[in-house]
């Protein structure tokens, strides 16, 4: 700041001088000193600025130092504002004070200038066409004012200029008039009114004669139509009698159909009661001669999960017994379940729940045998306050390791989400496992199909918030659809919200967002997030599957990024997960946790619900407690809701 209270700022375009102006509010006039005023370079350094005892300002630039002495500043004489040229309808026109223009000469352009050539870039202008503009314009560098279709009236054109030193100079006002066209004068309106009265009178007379002719014609047509309507009435009455007879027949058939529907519903209710009673009686029995069933861990609409024991190996297992429903009780459906269970059992990886056996007992009950886990779903850890960035990268890297093993044997999960990622402590150390490979979906759908997928074809199966774009549009897909779901899960872990559908939208709206919308950059959601981590998260969410990595590639890269975050030593917490209700919960409440086009009960491992206390890591959710035996507290995965 100099002695006159003016502020100076060093910029890459020179030295900006702010001079306070009188008036309400913080108003400043800006003037920029550049190479045109003697600076060695326009590139100035804010830190290289000094004011000496004499009040001189020293400025450092990339080309050397410069000095400015406000005491030597002198104001040049005030210059005049002149009207350089006037154009009417695009042509040069000598417009003088008091001149009258025809009504057609109403497109005006004024060119003006302040005769000061010292700093032309610092000059500002303000104009007003009194009688047309309600107020003067804002200060601009524009030296031309254009007015089109100026209505008739008397006008005065005014110009004000503000020189580089803040002085305002006014141009002599220019008054002129735009005349009214002859067809809008008072005597023209009198003629219009007279012609109008004459036209109305002639029209009324012509209309009266036309109405008389039409009346005669209508009377003849009425007589003709009356006879036709009488004949049509007789025909309609005959048709009504035929319709009444048809209605009686339809009502008879509908009554018979209602009786059949009621019988089918009663049959289904009996089947439900029989299965419920069977589920209560199964604990303590031996299934297929190999598995002794223990307490019930959970039940859902399509099956019951029991804690069990392999009699031959004396090993604890989780056994899911599937409930027969319409469409999954055929011989073809049971054979498909058996073959796909064998395929799922081929996945051998420590990050995938082990499917030990699958089959149909001698009593006709389809079942699935899995390892018994001890721990919690990742969703529980997210609800406990969120995951750090490094933790989220580690978990998703382990998920990709498991998915890579599944993809290697031709299995696409299609429902990767935090609820299907389990933190297991049964071995004394933490192991992230992928659960629920959707075999239950096959039983629900029934029908044929090969082993290309673990569920049927022709429907979008999964949770809408995690479905890849190529699956939404019904295109071909592979394991990179699962990688997309991992990207959604990682985004939710790091940012605290889903990339799409974060405000409780409907399932259809969320699916369309996967295809058309672009997610907000993670770096904008989480302060201090590593740019490489943010960029890789967006690559996992690429709309084109070809731009995404495979599960194996993603696993390696996520683990590398986790090591990088750990090595940097910064602890970046993920975005807030504390909201009224999570988007995933909202979607499950809206769609009932089912698939968009088919309600599929998902397959997952059961939990023993009692992890070892000593193995529980710090600041993690405690293990889930076992539900009361017989209570329906979980879905078909056996995980409590």
C-alpha cells in the first residue's frame, strides 16, 4: 500500500493497482502496469516486493527489478470524449442535434472514443440512450453502442469515459427524434375504424343470406337422417342382445378360472406350511447320509441355512436347504443346480468362500454345503464409521483376487457388493472372502441353459447400484462387469456415498445412471486423496468394459496403491458414511433386495456368528450375535439383516 492508500498486487500480467473509490461498499478502480509502462517483464513475483523509506515501490520480475515512485506521478490533462461515427441501418450517417429520423431509420450504431492514447486498455466507457435505456450501462471497454428497432419517440444519447486515472469525462449529449409512421397517425386510425364498420355490415348481410340457404338444406338432411337412425337403432338393439349373451358366458368362465386360482393359492400355502414345518424338524437330522444339521442360522423366502457337521470329516459346515417354488422343482432345474454347484466348487482361492458340496438328497431336497465362517460382512464395518483409504484398497484388492479365481473357471459373480464381502477370522487371521455366487438364482428361475453363468439368461440379475453398464443395456459381458462393481464398492468405501443413486432414486433411474451419468471425481469428495488413487477408481468405473482392467490386473494395482498410501504415511479418512439411510439400504427397501427383472435369492456362506474375541482387530465392528433359534432374521445367505 502506498501513501495514498492504494493497494498493489504482483500478477503474471503486471502490477495491479487498486484505488479506493467513494461510494457505498468496497469499490476499487483497477489499473495495471505492464511492459507498456516500463516493466522489464509482465511476470512478477508476489514475494519480491518492497517499499523503501522514501515511499518507492520495488518490484521483482523474471527479467529484473523495477521501481515505481508514486511521488513522481503526475496527472495528464483531461481529454475529450468524441463521437467518431454514427450509423443508421448499417450505413454511415451524419446525425446532428435535434435531427428527425424517419420511422424506418431506427437501427442505430454510435462509435465513440476518449482522446487519450497513453493507456487505452485502462479506459472504460458508460453509455445511455435516454428514452430507451432505463439507466446508464455498466463500465466496459466497448467503444460502440448498437440499438435496433428503436420505437418512435425523442431520445438523447450520452457517453461517459473514465480515464486510466479514474477521472470521468462526459460527451456532449446528442438529442434526436424518430418519427411515427403515417399508418399509426390519428387520422389513419379514423380511417381504419370506418373501414371496419363497413366490413362488419357487409359481412352480416352476406352471412344472413347464407344461413337461410343452409337452413333449407338442413331440414332436408334431418328428415333423411331420422329414417337412417331408426334403422340403426333396431340393429344396435339386436347387437346388445348378442353382447349380453356373450357377457353371461364370459362371467361363467371367469368364475371357473377364479376357482382354479383359489385352488392353486391354497396348494402353495400348504406347500409353504409343509416346508416351514420341515425346516423346524430338520435340526438333529442327517441330510443325504453325510451332514448332521444343527441349529437354524437364518431363513428367507427361498430357503433355510443351518449350522451343520460333516459326519465323515467331523468338520463344521454351513448347509443351505432350498425351498421348492414354482419353476425350480422340475428334474431339469435340479440337474442344472447340481451341475452349477459342481462348477462353483471348482473355485479354489482363499478369498472365495469354499463350496464343498451341492446336490439333491434322497428325499428330494436341494442343498448346498459351504465352509463355516466367523466374522462379519464389510457393510457392518462401513456402518461402524467408514474405512480409511488404505483399508478400502486392501479389501477391494483381496476381492479382486477372489474374483480373478472365479473368472478363471468361467464364473461371473454378478452381485459384488459390501454385503457379499466377508471378513473371516476363523483361521486366526483376517481373510477377506467373496460370498454368494448366486446358485439360488438358478433354482428360482428354473428352465434350461448351459454353464456360461451361475444364473439363467435373459434378465438383469443383481443389485441395481452395482450393475455394470453393459449388463444394463443387455449386451455381452465378462468378468470386467464384476470389476465395475468393485469400483462402485471402492467409491462407496472411500467417498462415503455411491457414485450413482445417492439420493434414494428408483432402481430404473439408478440403472440408467450407470449408462449415461459421470460420477463426481473422488478427489472432489475426499480432501487430500491421492490423485493416482482417484484416477484408478474412475478407471474401474469406465463405461466401456474394454477400458477397465481384469480382476487380476485390478488386484495387483490396488495392492500397489495400498502400499503407496501406507508408505506416504498420511491417513486419509474416507468420506462420511453417517447419513439417514444408506443408498444401498434404500435400493433394497425399494426393490426388496431382489433383482430388477427377477427376485433372486442369493447364495452366500452362513456365519457361525461368534468370531474369536482375541482375533478381532482394533476399531472393527464386533462379531454378530447368533439369532434366536427359529426366528426369521436373515435372508437366504444366512447373514442377519
